[in-house]
């Protein structure tokens, strides 16, 4: 199993202060997504993990849309740091 480095955009001091912030929650969800993705590369028929991954992706998408409405500048910074695509607007 190939271990990928997890994202650490937020420093340790900020982690202690802002664990409930939207940016920190999106960061932790992104780490869980990377971990589950690497697990699913080995175990393709693990359907419960696939379902969990889809749930986490949906939750991160909802949080990203909330952040884009509240603070567009922080949203753009976070998208660039995490290297994920910008969500489509409906």
C-alpha cells in the first residue's frame, strides 16, 4: 500500500484554536478522502467504504459551498491549497 502524504495546510497553533472552523473541517475531510481513496485502490469491492467516501465527498462539497457564500477569498485560497476543483454553481 502506497502511503500518500496528508495535507497540512494549517499550522499546529491554528489547529488548537480553530478546530471548529469551516476551513479546518474541510481540511480534515480532505485527509479522510485521501486515506479512503488509497484504501479503495487496494480493496475495490469494499462497498461500505465506497459509500462512506461518497458521504464524505458530499459533506465536503456542502461545506465548500457554504464557505464560498460566506468568504469567497478564503474559499479560493483553500481550493488552491488543497488542489481541488472549484464547484459548479447551479
